[in-house]
């Protein structure tokens, strides 16, 4: 049985922050393969590709790839060496269901059924269940992904709901508002990750945008580079570079929810926020029925943090809810 493709051409979605010329026309192309070879949502804004949310048998975790710059360059990389478990833009952790084995969803290659035969797939994975709740109003379009964290030999451990809301800022720039909720519906779940090895989420920059290639890491306090930003609290962090004469980048925003959060940053290209200190590298459990939630904004912009008006757009982001 072949893939089912749904094209949804939504009315013009335009969220203008002092910009002009925001073109109408947002298209979501949904492909759901009943054999789970591939499931994805492709998002096009004003006629150009923006990003894709994808899950395929090749990988054990759904992730966002590609994430394209205003001129169409890939800002992120899907798989790298070293660190082949890095997956563009992803959410993952190391957990234990009840008294069962500790399962590392972050290092997904450890969950292969047979490392010598990767085509056999994974015994533990974050399984895609469905895309749903496609909606649009005057300022936004979005959809919801429903997932299940599966532990080999035990079965489901967590239900995972991820909401994507995208705003077209015009001129190829856009803002993704991503929120997620993990719920322990199948037993007590204990989180076993250290401070570094979980994604909440992480982004892995394409090598052409990394600090090692001249890219610039900058936070809301004006601190720059890994040495000044890694392990520090910040409201947002931006990563940008000039590639073939054009400067573009991506920023990650945190909500104003009363908690300060530290960040991991790396000049080789990885960055992302940590959870609040009490839930970051400390070990904690969710009782049956309890949930753990998160939210970030992902701003794709022209220019660097200053010329891309990242601080101004962050103020808009936190004021929108």
C-alpha cells in the first residue's frame, strides 16, 4: 500500500514585525506511509521551502530536517561524524520505566537490534503515531504530532505530543513555536540523563554555519562564543554565519515562565537549553499520569543577531502568550 499525501493550501499567514511585503500562501504537504517507511510534514511559506518534520525507519527518533535559511541554505545537519546520534533538531532523553532497563533514546545507535545490520531497525524508538489538528487563522498555521516512546521488551513508556505553530515573517524569515508534553501513562518513568546528554531540544548546525567555520554564538546579554555562553543562563541564543557572502542564522527562544535555564553551546555546532536546574542532570521521576512539558521558539532570520533583530522578535514572542 503506497503513501498517502495530503496537500493543504492554507490562507495567507502573515505576522509582520515592522516588515513589509509578506506574501500569502502557506502549504503543508503531509505524507503518511501506512508501513511507516516515512511520515512527514513539509512546510512551504510564500512559495519557498521552510522546514520538514520527519520520521523514517532509518532513524529511531522523529526530528526536524531540513531547516532552511531565507535563501534556502540548510542551517542544520541531519547526521554527522563524530556524534552520529545528533539529529538536526531533536528531543530525546535517557529513561527507565518502572524497574526495567535504562534505555538511552539520546544515543539512538545503542538501540539497534543488530549493529551489524542496521536495516533490521531498533528495539527501542520514539514511534510516530499521527499528524493531526491542522489549523490556520489570520496569523498562524500549525499541526500536532503524536508519538510514543517504546522500550524493547517492555512496550510503551511515554506518550509524547508536539505542537508546531509557524508564523511567516516575510522575506524568507519565519518563527516556529514548538511545544511538547511527555506523559507517563504506562508506569513510573525515571529520567537518568546527565547535564549534557539529553536534547530539550538540541540543534546541530550545518558545518558551514558552525563556530569552527567562523559562525557566531551570541546570547541575549551580548556574550559571544562557547566559552562565554556554555553553562550560563540566557533567554535566547543565536547562531549565525556569513556563507558565500550572505549572513543568516537561527535563534532559539525560551518562554518567560519564571525559571532561569542554562544552555549548552559548542563551537562545532551544537546548542540548546537545559531544563530548570532541579530537573537537569539530577535524576527525577514522573508518577503514572504525570507530565513533563517544554516550549521553545525557533527564529530563522537574515543577518546576525543584531541585524536580524533577534532581541526585538524575542520580545514579540514572549508577549504573544
